C-alpha cells in the first residue's frame, strides 16, 4: 500500500546539504503533504559524465529503481551540476510516470543565504509539481513558470497559482495523499 512518503536521497553531499534537506523536508510537508524519508547518500552514476556534469536522466533512473514500492514519490538532490539530453544544464528533471525528480543546487548558490534557500524551495516545489503531473504554467509568478536562468528562478514565487494548486490537489486526492 502506498504511504505518504517521499523517498529522498542525495547524490553527493557538501556543506549545504543539511540546509537543503531541512528545506526539502519542509517543502514536502507543507506543499505536498508528504513525509520525507531520507534513504542515504548514493554515488552518482558515472554514465554520461561530461565536463564535471552528471546526466540527470541516469540519476532519475537509478532513483526510480531504489525507491521503495510503498513510497508515493522519489526525490534525488545533488550538489553537482547536471544536464539532460539536448540541454546544456538543468536545475532539475522529473518524471510523472515513475513519480521521481532530481534537483541540483549547483547553480542556485548565493552568498545571500535567504536567497539560496528560496531558490532551493522553488526548484524542489517546481520539480515535485511535475512529479504530480503539473505542466509549465505562464501565470505570472507561479512556481510552475519555466525557468532557464537564475533570473527567471528569482522572478517567480514559491507558490502555485490557483489553477496549478487545484490540479495538484486533484492529483494528490487521486493518489490518496489527500482525503
Ligand atoms: Zn519544469
Ligand atoms: Zn500555475
């Protein structure tokens, strides 16, 4: 039986991992009604390694394989820069099919701790939105706005627009996360 768990792993840890995991736990709880279950630190899959970047798709595949059957979703977090097929870099990727996402905070770094935290929260929320079937949204400020640069990440808010929120609630209800 599915439980309200998001199986969360790291692909590498650094001095920011503790902060990122604390924020992740809070985002999963407050926005998705999920409990973070930390599954430990995994060695990033070596396949697809390119100029110190890791292939996000390989990590997503790995996560989908280790995610316990009772966890409703999986999330992998990494300090490494990641890319995906055809893209120079990505902040994250997600698959609603296996309900897993990968988020890199490599490019979210800032000397301003509050700014870093807000970027991390936005990107986790965004990718987890995709996990539950949300698409990109053009509503001003919606966290599901597509962002291809830090500038665009900083422009959007941490929250879903009313339409995306409704869709998310519907998906969470269908999965039994929400009553
Ligand atoms: Zn997206
Ligand atoms: Zn929206």
